[in-house]
C-alpha cells in the first residue's frame, strides 16, 4: 500500500519575514513530482528486521524523521516533495520492495533525486533495484555507512541480505557490483561475512579506522571510489553511529563512527555531482530517547539535501 503523509507542520515565525522559513512550510506533498529537485519516499517497513531476528519498530521511522525535519530551517536550493509512505501487508516484504523499486525508478526517470526514509535496511534492495532499472547503462557505486556488511546468504530476504541480493542481480545482469562499506564493526561481522566480502570484491573501512584524525585517509578512499563510478547510491544505516548518539536502532553500536565524520563524508558525496539516490534506514522510534536519534538522523538528511548537486543522469 501507499499512504499519504500529514506530518509537515510546526513553528511559523511570522514576524521575521519571508526568509524565516522551515521545512514544513516548503515541502510539498505530491505523488508524482518531476523536474530537478528531491523527492522523499517513506518505506514504512520492518518485516526484514523481524526476519533477521532484530528489534521491530523501524516501520515508524519515516514519520519520526519527518517530524524531526519539519522544524529545521530551510536553506535548500532544490525543491523537496514528499511522495508518501510505502507500507507492507504482514510479511509481504518482496512486494513492498518491488513497489519501492517502481517508485524510485519513476522518480529518477522524471528528473528527481529520490531520498528514501526507512524502514529497516531491507529498504536497500528496493532502492537499488529502482535506480538500476532507471539507469541500466550506467555504473552504480554503492556507498554504505554501516556497522554490518549485510551480505548474509539466507533462503529469504531480510535486513541482513540486501547487498547479497544486489550482488546476485548484478551477476545475473552482467553489471559490475561496486560496493564500499564504511564503518564496519569487526566484532559484529563473522569471518564468513568478511570472506564473502573479499570474494565479491567489496571495499570497506573498519570503524576503528574512521576516527576524526584519520579523516583525510577515509575521505581519500571514499572519493577514489566515487570517481570510479558513474552514479552513487548512498545508504546510511544509522547503527553506524555510536549507541550514545543513536540508541534508536535495531542493533546499537558499542563503538560506532562519530556523527561529525559521517556528516562530513555525506556532504562530500552530495557535492560530487554523482549522487543519484540516498536512503537513511533503521531509525526505530520505540527505542529513541527524547527524540535524540530522530534529530540526529534528520540532521544527516538536512545536510544531504542542502549539499546535493545535479548528477550525470540529469544532465
């Protein structure tokens, strides 16, 4: 199902003039926006988290993210439209992912850059599938900020399998599987997952190698990857952040990567002129503390949208 949203409301500073605008005053709610700009799409689904034996609740993530975005100051140069939420009936994850792929592909073909608000990380397969359908002849590089590879092999799709599914699709379609995972927590990924990553040619950087004083090295690895592909799909699993900053996820990180590092790297990707799709996933409001997690996630979305430059597919 697709549901409209009615969460764009908040403070209005009537006495400060036309420049005192906030997101809730600028975001339009429309199903099929076209032309240059950003299109939000909610994926209010956590069936894959449940399948992966995680903590349910990320289906409420899109609305929590919108509420946190609503009162942020408007500095964007590109228009932003909200296309509503894709939901999931029971355990029908694959159908929900197909509808997300259709939404992403349609938006991309109409000239919009989709920004998907998850939902569990099962979001990623639907997101990528849509971009691949929209740009079949361009090389897509995946940049994933995540404590986990999410390369699990399993008989059913889940929040732990999206990049294994993408790799299988790439193999079947003769596409290059280009995947960079930043913030990998070695204690949270088995030796089998590291072996699979090597077998698939995945590039990664451990959370221990992403301290602020190593930022130049991290940026160099990231931008070398970005330079090597036509388009970038950015996916941010919020469990890459430390649990003290981001408690509101299925699997909080014992260490994590600082939000200052993650935000700076997101800005670099958005400014590269190659970002064609982004999603922010795993926000679980059931475990949020005074809205801290939602506000942090909203800050990352704000930075991404503020910094976005047109990409090759739109030029």
